[in-house]
């Protein structure tokens, strides 16, 4: 169906099915002409085809079905009696509709199919006029595949209309002849054969063609579901042939309807097959039988392909639920007095049908929330320099074995200060806890039960239910939700959803002698540390273990601590599974990694579910049962502990150094976004300028060659989340050196050197800061210099600089 619109293709499929049933119903109606139920069924079918054809602008198809609908309506209401002439007229209508559909499928339009004869025949039948008063026009034989039909009599029991019915139709008393292709050369070949076999051109061609003996069959046209009665010359190249000259399958033959319950049952069987496959593969892996190994590899390949094929049968484009959202946005926009344009990207992205149904309500709620809370009124938008019309964008894509769905608006954004104040007001969080939260943590408060910023309760929002349900529903299917927002610019809600819930790839790990499965959708990487490196690389911040992974602080959770068990590994080695949840990363420390395999997810009982650490269970290849860890629950535990303890540690460090700060002279620097930082002058060795083009990379870290050494760089704007100008040709650099090691701290501009003794201080801080102070009549952030230096060079304070054999310090960067 190259080039056909999806709507037209679906219309053709359904119409062909309806026409096959119509053939059966019309013939059966002759046996029981008083059956109102059968008449009503025929009427509804023709009415459906008529309505859709009008919508798709197929005017001739609409015309012929409209006149047929009129007759059926009068027959149904008892105004007319069913006579042989009227039955013939209705069957001719079915033939004509079939020809029109064949032309639409082959050429994308109705071609030159003439419907006037059929319209005249039906009109005459309704008025009880002789059928001969509306003869079909005779066209040149060279331009048609099917010879012109005279008015049919009751005698023609092997009705040509029935003769061209698809063999797929339900059994009828009429004889189904061979089907014909619409190609021009097929038409040219078919007519001469027909003329050679029949004594008179007045006899309809289709019936004789159906009885052509086998020796003549090579000159007949290729089989085709529907005949086309228009000239191929007038409508372009033959549409019946595909690549290589082979007959293309008709649209009616390219789809099949299957009950969803049957697909679910098939999926369960495939799941059991996967489990058995895993067991056989593990068993054969311990065997030395080459033939058995080869057979198991073949089984593995076939099972994987079968699993993929069955999963595809359950996949549906996300547009199935998106298609309802334009109306939601339009109605809600009018209700709120806002002008909103909805844009969609990735409508063809496919998702498992079960997950598609599960995500429908959460997605609808996020869209309503964006229109109601996110996008401003037109007057407000124009006052802020925006277009009066707001833009709401839906995006969907496949990424790392999952589907990522974004709901983004260009509205007012979310103000963390307002969110925090409302959460405190509603008693959802204490002021002390709020003061220790980062802005990203504050945004997550919108998912707390009972949270709402609406000023009044309306039929749209304000009751404090919704976002918590959204998060619960998404997590119940193994997904996550993240929120990003920039005040004044807009908000993005990002859903990460697994492709399917039935069979998922997983990492099998061991802890205290037991095995557990971690869905790979949440796994980013594995880090293995030997005993020597683990002793120095794993640090303690506020009593919580952390690991610096490529300069980023990674909070650690020991699975043994979570489960209340004792590790059976005593060699000092540490294995970290780096996981991602809700936009944050953390490390799960396990005893050892076993392998990766596809697992079949099984539900767990209420007692295990209530623990809150397991999302399911599975049977491993050796027959052992393993629990599937709930990564979201582990993340909440890890990040909550890390955030609280780390913030408390920073507060203690800030208070301990308060008197020291008063006596220090401070270097003021801007880092972009209107933010200023203060850096103790005794941590400044030199001030330099470095050209941007001289910055190079080692792995994921930036370095610069400076005075015969390689200096690691930390950009304060990125380190502190300010993100200043990125197109500057010259970088302002603060160099700090100690014990033969140096780092380069990049700022936007050096402002001044001030005395910090009389500064008005505050413990209001954020990640990477020790607090804030009023310096030069402006609030200035106090930089945590140690954290910034460690971000550039994690080994800066832990080891002296290695030397070369000649005793000269080696380059400063450890790779």
C-alpha cells in the first residue's frame, strides 16, 4: 500500500470486509425478504461506507452508496418490497463499490469508474420501472477489464456481481470466478480470451473467464482481490505489480483481526518458552557436546525471533492515544481563555498495548496541567514578550530500550521558591528540610499527595490529586517521571517507559549468597574497584558513602544494608551498579555480577510487594527464583540519605569556617546568569587567561597545556549550574597549586578583591557552596573551593604528584 494514507488504508480494509459480508447478506435476504434484522445490517454497512467516503472526498463512491442507502431505507421501513430486480440493483451497487475501492487502492483515486448506470438502475428499481430502461453504457472492450453489463434479469442466477466477489467472503450460493488484476496489459489479455470463449459479446465476460480451462490460464491476468473496470491507460502505470514484476498483495489480504486475549495467551506461552530456553542454554553451556551446543544456539536464535515477533503484534503507535489530545487542548484552552497550539513529534513511536492503555490517563493529566497551570493568558504572554499563542509539544522516541515521552510547554515555568512555600504551608515538608533541598529536589515536591498551587478549586484543577497519581501509575509499570523547568520559559515533564512488561533484559547480581535481578532499563554502567582503589576512592560525606565517578559525586547504597544482610565478600573489592532514576544517578553496591539475560516478569504476593523493594520475581536459567529490585524505591532511599547528610555536613563546614571567612580577603568573580562567587584569596596562586581553542579533552574531562604541565579544568558555571557564555574566545582562569599539583578554575570575569571580615553572612547555600554573604552591596555565593578542585582533579588531596625517573614531577593529570 505504497503512498496510501493510513486512514484510507484502514477504510479500504474495513470496506472490503463489509462488502464480503454484504454479498452473503443480500443473497440470504432473497430467501427471507421480510428479515428486518438483515436489512438493518445491510443498511448500516452501506451507511458507514457512504459516510466515510464523503469524509475522504470520494464523491462517486458517496453517490452510488447514497442511492443504495435510499433504497435500503425504504425496504427496511416497509415502503418497498424486495423483488428480484431490486436485489439485482443492490448487487450491482456492491460490484460498483468494489470496483471503486480497487481503483482507490491501485491509483489513490476513483479513476474513471462510471457509476451512472448503477445509479440509474437503482433509481428505476425504486420506481418499479423495467430494468432495461437504465442500460449500462457500452464502452470499448480495449479499455475495460470487465465487459459492459446489460440489465440483469432474474434468470442470471450466477450473478456477475456475485461472480467478482472476493473468495474470502463467507460461503454463498453464487459461484466465485477467478479474480482479475487491474493492470493495463492484464486487461488487454483478458478481453480477447473472453471473446474466444463466449459465443456472443452480449454475455457478461466475468463468468466465462472463471471457467477458462487450465491450459489457457497462463494468459489470464494475475489473481487480484478486486476487479478494476477503468482503463489502465487513463490512470497511469499498473498498480497490481510490485517490485520485480510480482503481484502485490491487496490491502484486504494484508491484515487480519486477532482477539487481544489470544495475543495475551500467546505472549504467556512465549514467556515460558524464554524461561525454558534460558535453562537449556545454561545447561548446554556446561556440556562438551558440540551438536547439542549447536542445537541450543539455533533454539536460542529462533526463540528470540519468535519473542520479538509476538511482541510486535502487541505494539501500537502512540498516536492511538495522542489522537484524542487535540480536542482536549482545544476545549480546555477555550475554557481557560487561552490560545494553545499543540505540536506532536514521533507519533509513529510504538509501545506495548498494555502500557499504552496504562499511560493514557497520566499523559492526559499532564497535558491538562500544562494548559491550565503552565501556559499563560494571551495578555500575560504578550506583556512578557512572548507570542500570544502558547505552544504545547508532545514528543516520543525510542531511547536505550525504552520509550521517552515528553510533554513540554513554553509557559511560565515552575518557581521552586513558590513550590517550597506552598509545600511548607500545606505541611508536606518542614522548613528545615526545605532549606536543605536543591532546586531540583524542590520540583519533585509537586508529586507529593495533596500538593496543589491552584488558588481555587475548579473543575480543571485545585483538589491536590493528580500529579501523585501520575507518578504512582507510571512507576507501577516500571517507568519514571522527571520534571525540568525554567521560570519564565517553560516546563518539560519526561516519562521513561519500558517497551513491554512481559519480557525484559536484566542484570543478575548476587548479594549475601542470594541473587537479584535489576532491569537494564535503569542500568547505566558497571564499576569494579579493586581493594586498593576502593580504600581511597569511596569517601564518606556526612556518614554516607559516595564515589566520585569522573568528577561527579555518586551516592552509594549497599544492598546488604538495605536488606539487613551481611556480605559474604571479604576481599575488599567493590562492585557498583550505576543506576538512574527520576533524573538522578546513584550507585548500588553488590557482592558480584552474575550475568545478563532476558527475564520473564512474574507478579509477587502482597507481603513482598508491601516491603517496597521488589517490583516482581522471575525464574532464572538454572530454575532458581530471583526477586526483581525496585530501582525507584532504592533511588528514593539513596538520594534522601545522601541529600540530608551531605547538606548537614556542608552546614557544619560552613559554621566551622565562619570566623575564618571574616578574616579572609576574597576574590570576587562572576560566573554567568548574574551570579557572583567569592573565593578565598589564599587559594589563588595565579590569575591567567587561556584561549578557548587551546582547551583539549582527556576522556570526559577538559585540560589545558600550561607551563609544561597538563592542568585539569573545572568551569564554575557548569559546576554550579549557572551556564554562562559558551562562545568566548578567551577564558579567565584562576590557578590553584599545592604539593606540585595544579588545577584551573574558569570564571566569566574577575571583578574585585574585597575584605570578607565585615561581610553579612547567611547559611543559604546550594550544591558546591559553603553559604552566602553580602559583599560589595550584592549577595555573593561562597565557593566550596575543595569541592571545585576535586571536581577537576579527584586525586588532588589524596596522593602526591608522581615523579619521572629523573625526579621531575610528571604531568599533573592522572588519566
